């Protein structure tokens, strides 16, 4: 169990070096199952880097950068204009409120912009993109509400 306090400025909690399993991290509640059986407390952390395994990451009302490092991941930005990046694996990536930029990269991904004017890019694989409400731009194999 660790306490991570980012302090002022933009701060990243990086779990890419995990060797056992994925994380479940929620910036809104300030908690992260750290992938090794412990629970981290996250204070004033705006950005997350996931593991090479299956991760669940949730942002908060701030502008977040949420990125995975492989695995079949679920990432949801929440409020704010978020940047969300998938990696290898079949990911589910959602922006929430705000003007979000979402990239699936490798794998067969599902990208959902939700509210706001979003930019969605699928990448390699067969991707499904749903811009949701707002004026959205989508680049992918199957596009809806774009």
C-alpha cells in the first residue's frame, strides 16, 4: 500500500512496470489496486499509465491523460477534456463529458465519445467508434454519431 501525492502541476501514476496483473484505478475516488495485491491512495494525480495486463481506469472531473500498456482494458475519462490511449488488446475506451481525444491503437476496440466534441481514432484492428452527443470526428472501420 502506497500513498501517492502529486502536489501542484500535472502528475502521473505509472504502473507500466507491473509484473503480475492489471490495476483498477479511479482518480475520482483516489484509489488504485496496484496490481500486486495492495491498495494505493492517489491524491492530486491527474494522469494514469496502466500495465501490460487488463486494467480498469477511471478519470475524474479534471482533464486526464489515461493510457494503457497492453491487455484488454476498460478506460473511462469522466469529466474534462481527456486524452485516452489504448494499446495492444481489445479495449473499451470512453470519454465522458468534455471534448475528448480517444485513440484505440492496436486490437479490435470500442471507442465512445459521449458528450462533448470528440476526436476518435481506431487504429489497427476492426474498431467501432461512437461519437455520442456533440460534433465529433471519427476515423475507423465502423462509425456512428460522427
